C-alpha cells in the first residue's frame, strides 16, 4: 500500500497553487520592469490556494470578480492594479474596498501585471504590434535590461496604406467604437509605432525613428498639435481599446504556457467590460480635410 499512498501524495503536490501561477506570470513580465510608482503582483488572496481556472480582465472591477466567481475561477489576473498605494482604510461600499471585500468573500485571488507587462518582451506592446500586423517590430524606447524589453514598438506594414485605410484596420482589429485622428486621410502610411494605453508622449520619439503614424490612446490637444507640427499622423484608439485587445491575446497565450507545465487549468477572459468613455455626436464643426 505504501507505493499507492506515495503516488496519491505526489499527485496532490502537483496541483498548481496561486504562488505557482504568480511565479509564472512574473517570469512573463518580471517585476523589475515595473515603474517605481506601480503596484504589481498579488493584490488580494492567499498564495496557497489551489488553481483550477484563471480569469483575465483589463480592470479589477466588481463585474469581473463576479464573472470570475460564476465561471469557477480562483484567480483573476488584471492589467490595471486594484491597489496603487497603501490603504489606510477599507470601505466596502466604495472602490477599491468593495472589490477587496467581494474577492475575499468569493475566495478569488487578484493579481496585477501592469507597467512590467507594458515593457515585457511578448507583452502588451508586442501583442498590439502583432494584432495590427507590423513586421520586424522593435522596441520604441529601450529599457536597461534584457533584449526586447521597453515601451512601445515600431515596425512596418507589408504594404503601404492610406491613413484612412489603416485607421479602418485599427478600428476593426481593436473593436474600437471610434477613433480620433491627427493627419490627412490620404497620407501614405508604411512605418507604424504603437504604444498601448497612454502613449502620446512618445510622438517625437516615434517620428525620430521614422514612424508615419503612432497608434495609442489618451492623446491630448498639445500632444496632437506637436505631432501635427512634426508631420506625424496619430490614431487615438483609446486607452481601453489599445490595451484590451492586447490583454485578450496575452490571456490566450497564457493558456498555452499553463498547458506546457502539465497543469489542467483553464484560462478565460472577461469580455463584458466596456470603455467608460463614449462619443456623442453633437452636430458640431466637421473637419473637411
């Protein structure tokens, strides 16, 4: 009976725990790549919890935690952190306290991979470059670390497109409801820079590296004016859409990574979240060219 008992104990030890998945996630996006102000890693939960299913969500919203629970997940992995700075109190009727309380009640652990995933090789920006079919993509702004690490990516299109045609590709691939554009619709686009989330500050860097257009989100008036003066086209697809599409792709890839470890774990993605911003047509001034 001893060999049988040993086999049972070994099988139990091979079950993946939260700590195992955290280690795997940090291999993908090392903590050293994160900004000093950022808060990445395990946000809520126990490292010892057993994992059978993992849910990915761009944000740690109440809806995502409820969806993870109803789907049978024990871990929710988000891009944006739940907690940015130390909490001096936890109010369960407001954010983030309400999410903390719900996660603890439902026994859902929360993990964040944020600016480290932005800089990581095969992270958010590599995924965004792949989604938009950029060839020979390279890092836009290097990080003092391993090769291929840094913010943004820049690469070429297989064939040149007009800004208008490329914008249609961006809208379709990112499922963006609307775009804000700097530049003329007829401009020929061949070399493209991408920065998921807020990347308007990379306009000059993108232009210096030969980009015809920068695809990013959160573009303000003065950054748009600066890009226009430099002859750089900009497609603002929104912070939400540039990151959500990329994070969904990374969730799919993490399923492959988990499978390679021999763990029987399902990886899903919460697709129910919508951008908090939307455009309302007012019939105001129209741009003619």
